């Protein structure tokens, strides 16, 4: 039976699989036990496919106990356990959105018992603890019937009017109407001079004091401030008079973790929305201090609390996949690139004239007669002592007599070389960011670039007795000469980031998808320099992509492909199809691929359960 969304694992599912030390200590399983374990493994695999991870884990564990030598059973049990933990975390998150604290606690306890070191389980437990602490705090500061909280140091001044209902049919000036209405409920009204004397009609039936006070404020444009339980001050309703008569409370709100810009935004909300005049943000302490009426402070606190609780958090799994391939082939024959033609007689005379000492040694030793030019020349060439001359290499003769000439081709080489390399790199990073919070990932090296150099030392060596003066030895004189011409320089170095810089800013939208703003920059050395300064290659990518949470998507793909072909041979001959494969060919191919795969996970998104469904109002003429 498949694991349902609201089911909770039984205690039998919480038994941990046997450790490797325990399994290896058991005796080898018998043939029947191995067959039974294989059958259980097949049953557990079917249960796993049906997403019944609890029962699959139990069955895998039984198979591992029957055949401890097979590690696949133990690994399969671990896999089923991890899937079960994931299901429990999802159940806890759903219960949290629905406000079912009991179901959330049970699911998280079971998940923590299955995997005590799971980071997500620990995070959910921490959030559950914060909710419990916040609920206790809210219960402590819960406002009473008068609007004040039980945590205030001193209770506010509250009127105690009569609870009976009264009816009024008055036609007189505003001052007398105010006094008569307050007196009807057992209260005394002190009228400020700002209340104008103007005759009005005031008709009201069966009204309590709050209802009568609200109607009186609308009719006379006044407000009241309690002086004690039975007296109140009534004044004309203006901004200045409210600031003058309404009691001001002072409160410091602690907002740790917010940046200076966010604290400024909170202060602007207090000033522009709640009309709080005295607002003092403190970015160093992470606080905002306000002075305003108690009702305004309570409303502002509730608004800030809802904003903070509605701040989504996103876990970004970033995978950087880099693949590089280099292939170089250098094959074929390089024929001679040049042929030298010369006169044989002139070349012989040139060799004899340039090697007269060797010629005299050959004649004096009796190796050749003085007039035997060919014998002397042969001995010189065979001895390898001849320096220079075209006859040292192979030649082709043509002609005869004094006009006999020769052709000496250049060097021919044959290449048969292959150079190939492959590299693969995988980096996996996890970024936990708030909604709208930017995160930066850098991968690469820091390359030093010399910007300048200076030297505070002089080229002259100071006078050192025994070294620069009397008694200088020969060895010290050489050392002195080396020191005298050297002036050490101190370089000024600036480090440049090479590699990849990825900046991501997630924003959670209404349907829990994530709109991701990406700024990517890749810096690398170009392989050349100008005036000793290296040239940097730069690639920049910027864009916005919308991703579904839990789904990995390739958001950036960069391919760099290069190919070069060089042919070395004889013009015309090397261009004939079929023969060009014999001549020298240098073929180089290289490509590099960079893939950035991002998987967003909304680990805190309370707005998902609070939004009402969207609807559209049809204003077409047919709808009317």
C-alpha cells in the first residue's frame, strides 16, 4: 500500500539498519537465506515503486539481515529511509501551512528519529520552536478588553462608562451636545477651546457609549482623551491637537538580520503609512525606535510581524559542470622546403681552403698524396671535421668537367604524433537566500598583476671596513662587484579574480515558482600581454528566468569550440586529393563546455497558503 500524504510511520519503521561492523561479524548466509533475501528485495522494490517507503525500508532491512554479505540490500534500505524522511518533511510543511501544530510535531519527530543529522529536519524543528515561543509571547502580551496588553508596565487610562443604551434628540451647540452625551453615560467631559460653538442636530437611538462616541466624533469633528475613569478631554480633531493631547508611547523594535536599506524601508513605512513623526533607525544595533500613540504602535507591530513572517526563503542548489577536450594530431611527411644548387669544383676548393690545417695533417701522415684532391676531400668528409659546405649532406651530380654541378636538398622529416586530453569538473553549492536577497558564488583563482615597483635603496654600497676598504680579498671583491650593481625593487601587486562569478537573486512569486535574476561573469587569461600586463578575456551574461521549485534547469550553457588545420608540403603536390594525407598535417581541435544547473527549493513560503484565488471582472457590454 502506498505511503499517503497524512500517514505517519510506525515504530517498526524507525529501526536503523545494521551497521557494516555488525553485518560483517555474522556468519555467511546459507543458500536458502540468500534466496529468501533476494525475494524480499524484489518485494521491497515493488513497494518502493508504489511509494510505500516505510514498508520498503522494513523489507530491505529484513533482506539485509538475512544476507549481510550483500551490500545492495543495506544501501537500498538507506535510500528508502531518505525518501521516507523527505515525505515526512513534506507532511510537516503542509501541516505548518494548515496550522496543525500537532501533526507537524509528530512528523518532524519521526523524521528526526530516522535521520538525526538531516539539515532540513533540524531547520523545520527550529522554526517549529520559534512558532511555539512566539505563541507563548503572544499569549503573554494578548490585549485585554480595553486594548492594552498585559505585558505593559502600567495600565492605560480607560473610561468606565455606563453599559446601558441611550437615545438622543438634541438641537443645540456642539459643546452642550458633547457634555450631555458624556453625562448620559456617567462621564464628565472637559471641552477644549478649540471646539467651536455651532448649532447642530444630533439624533441617535439605542446606542452604547462606543457607538455614541463614534457618532459624536463624526458630527462634531472632535476626539476625546481619557483623563481618568470618569473624565475625558474633548478637542477639535486636528493633527496638531492629536499630537498635543494624545499620550505618546516610546518603543524600540528589534529587527536583527536586516540590512541598513531594509531598516530604512521599515522607517519609511512607519512615517508614510502610520504617520509616526519620531522614527530613529539604528543599523548597527538592528533596531527602530518609535514614539507614537499606543494604538498606532500596536498596529505597526502587527504589520511588521506579518511582513517578517511572510518573508520567504529559498534554497538554491547550484551545480557547475565543466567539460574540456583537447585533441592534436601531427602526422605526415615534411618534404624538403628548399634545394641548393652549386658548382662541385668551386665547393671542393672552398672546403680545401677553409681546412688547410687538416689537409696538411693528412699529407704529412701519408694518408693521401699532395695532388690527390678527391682522396683528401673524401678523408675530410669521412672524418666529420669539415665545418660548413654543401658536400656534407647528400647531393645529386649532373654535368662534367669544371662545369660539373650538384643539387643538395634540405632536410625531410616524418611526424606521427597524437596528443589528447579530457577533463571533467563538477562543483555543487547550496545557497540559502531570502526573498529578494542576492547571493554571490565565485569559483576560480586570484592572479597577481604587477602595477608598479619602487626601490628605497641606493645603488652605491656604504663603506664597510674590511670589505670596501683596506684588506679586501679577491673573493670579497667579486661579492662586492655583484652587490654594487644590484638595486632591489619592491613590486606593487594587484590581484585579479579569474574564473566564474555568479550572482543570483531569487524572488518567490504567487504560485511558488521562483523568478531568478542571474548575473554571470567569466574572466580568463588571453595568453598574451601588452607592456608586460596580461590581457584578460571577459564574458558577461545577465538575465531573468522563472523556475519551478524542485526542478533542476540549465540556466546557463557556454560552449567554446576551436579547430585549426595546418598543412606543410610542396605547393600543388600537397593539394592533390589523396596525396595531401601523406604530407605533414597539424590538426588541432578543442572545446570547452560550462553548464550551470540551478534547482530552487522554497523552504519557507508562508504566503502560499494566505493568497486568495485570482479572479477577473468582466466589464464588457455583454456583461452589463
